C-alpha cells in the first residue's frame, strides 16, 4: 500500500500567526520542527497500518520547510516549489490514498487559523463551478481525478469541518481550535502527534470507506482577486473571461489541467503584485 502525504504549515498545532510560517521570522524555525514532527506522526501511523511506501510532499510556501534529516527514514520527500501538481506532487504514481496534514480553512469561510486559499495577500477566493474551493477541495479534486481518495485531514476545527462537508466521512484530526484568524487554542505537541498517528492508522484501516472526490465536469474555475488590475491582466490569456471587475473564469474538461492552469494564474498574479506592490483597489 502506497500513501501520499501533503504537508502544509498553517494547520500545524501551535501555529497561530503568519510570522510562524514565514522564513526568517523569529518563530519559523521552531514551527518547522513542529511541522516535521506532525508529518512524522502521520508517516508512523501509515506504517503502523501496513503501508509499504510513503511519499511526502512539502506543500507550504517555498515548499522547502521540512527538516528532511529529522523525518522518518522510511519515507521519501518531494521538496521544491517548481512542480506542476504543486501541493499534491507525487500523487500520480500509483498511490492508494492521500493525507492532508497541517491544512487550513479556505478564504472567505469561517474564521479558521490563517485561513486563505493558495495566497493570502492578493487572492479573495477560488471556486469550482459554484462551490467555494479552498486548498482542501482543490487538492482533493486533483487526487480524485487521478483515482486517489483523501483518507485523513489534520488541522484546526474549521478545516476539519470543511473536510467533512466536502469529503463526507473522512478521518479528520483536530490539533487546535480557531479563536480568530490569528489566534489558536492548541493541544500540546505530543498530544497532537499521538492524535495524528492514531488517525492515520485508523484512516488506512478503513480505506475502503473512502471514495475519490470527483468534481463535476466540464468544470468552471473562477478566481476572485484583490486587485481589478490583476483580473484585467489575467483576462488577456486565451480562454479566460473576465466575469466581474475582480473575477476571471475559465472552463475545461480536465480538473488536473485546470489546477495546473490555476498555478500559472497565481504566478502571473504574483508577478503583477511584485511589479506594483502599492495596490489600492
């Protein structure tokens, strides 16, 4: 049994502020150790349940956060940001299940800890057809298109509720409770790790209960930007329609292709923001 693990940082127990997840900030080094330890807990739970191979994808920011020497030696790790499947890189290689560790709530949803979708500073929201799509739904959609079910989601209470809403009876492990976007009530790291290890083992023990998440096709991807200028720039791409002053849309039959396209749009939006950081609209 081969398991894929996508590890983000905002949903890690003890993480509460953007500075906790930002390279060079005072608490980043500590928080990346917490991230590595929760990843280890998931890996251990997988092998407890009989996994024969585990592939981990570092999925936060630079995607260079996990301390590889401190990770369970039985797992292999994808590090680096330039990858076509982004947060779910490595899932297209004969994987039986994926797990989302350290995930967070979507932009525009409830007051989850550090809630956002893909980028917090210039992206207001993403939709698949009429459904709001956070990173959880987007990544689950890619996994589902490739025939892979999501077995486990860990993070705060908000993302766990989002996981159950999107995926149904998925194994969801809460390691903290959201008080505000920038405030969390977290259990002790040792408790979080034990919960995750047990949750991962439980999830694989009932793998037959989980079906791949399917997005209805043809699928319309809508992206709502903070800046009208970014929306106008993206509308220059063939196949993209500007459906509102801040919003663009594109339709396709392949969810994986749309996901890759979204990553291109994010790169374009990031370049626009870097060129003119003084946005007022």
